């Protein structure tokens, strides 16, 4: 017992327990907030899918190390430096937008209030959703083409800058007037943030999806393109047919009715939509049409 007690005493005497001061607590809080915002940024961009791929490669490298696969480890070691440079090149647009946000006052406020979601339960009001639905089908009835992008978590500043600022409350009449033929704002897309139209005549990226019907024009390809690049939802009104379509996550639902569009906007409004649920909803709608 004496020998055991001496061993424990010697162990605890050599054990170094650092003192935690108030500066250490501040550092821990700052690091935690920074890591939280970095992870939030990754999840709101294309980096999230790539990060999961990097984790898989990392696990493969660990297995190679445990099994002493020397050739694979040598290749991995030589490609690490190249891979870091490649990541910087791949995420150049996202990194640029993140640095731009650092210079904005709103970013500082969000940084300090990252846990406060009391006023973020809904993206927009029921009235806004009703006004959008009303405008789309009124424009479709007279064959007026329209392209309406509804912003979600990912900010669309890059695309807003390509258009003309509007900053008006979303109403059916405002949207109809914007897309009226031969008016200065009718060409391009409208971007909606919350309950306001922030910009019109915005340029959107076109999709490279070869599986889309050749009958679809530039307006539909732009709607799918922006849905591939961001988490936004896009409503397209065809000028040729007057039919309304919805694009989200690179998926396109063609020719939907007013009730279906209102249902989709309700999901967006309550932040309950993702690509997986959208695809399930798209499949159910297609099945219902086949039954008819």
C-alpha cells in the first residue's frame, strides 16, 4: 500500500494542470465562434459536399498508414501541397464572398448574435407567397415570361450586383409590371429576399445539364443553373406556353398548378425544404399526373 501510495503521489506531483485564466476563456469563446461560422459557411456552399469527399480520402489515408501501404502514402504525401492549391482555386468565388462579408456591418452583428434565431422562423410572409403565386399565373394567362429567384440561406449578392436595385415590397402588381413586355426591367431575373424584391434584370448562370429537354429555352436553363449553384428556388413562367415551372437543387418541375406552387412556397417559407424532399415531392407529382 505504501509503494502504491508513493507511486500515485509521484504521478500527481508530476501531473501538470494548467491554470485557466479569463484570457483563456475569451480565446476559447472566440475560437468556438470562428469555427462555428466556418462550418456554417461550409454547409451553405458547395464546400460541404467536397468536405465529405476529403474526409473519405483522409480515412483512406489512415487505413493506408495502418496497413503500411508505402506507395499510397508516398503518393498522398506528394499531392498534399498540390491539393491545397487546388482547393484555393476551386473555392475562389466562395472565399471571395466570405472576405467581402467580413467588411460588412451586418456580418459583425450576425457574428455576435449567431445563436439568436428568434426572428428567423420564417423567410417571408404568407401574403408574399400569395402575391407571387397570383402574379405567376396571371402572367402565364397572357403569356408573359418571368424568372423569379427566391433567396434562402445562401446570399445571392453576386447575382444581385448584375441587376438593377429595386428594394420594393413583393406584390403581384409589382412583379407583373417588372416583366411586362418592352419595359426596361423585363429582361432577366428578379431576386426576392424575404418580403422584398431586391433587384431586377439580374443575370443568372446557365445549366450544363444535357438531360434537360431541348424544347426548354434560356429562361428555364437559367432557372436550373442558379438552383445548381445556390440553394435558392426559382419560379419560371414560360413566354411560349404560359406554363409555370419550379427549379431547386438542379431539379426542374415543369408545368405545375397554383396549389402545388403554393405548397412549395410554404415549405420554403418555413425552412422545411431540401433537395431530397424536393425530389420526393417531384416524384409524387409526376406519379399523380400519370394516374390522371
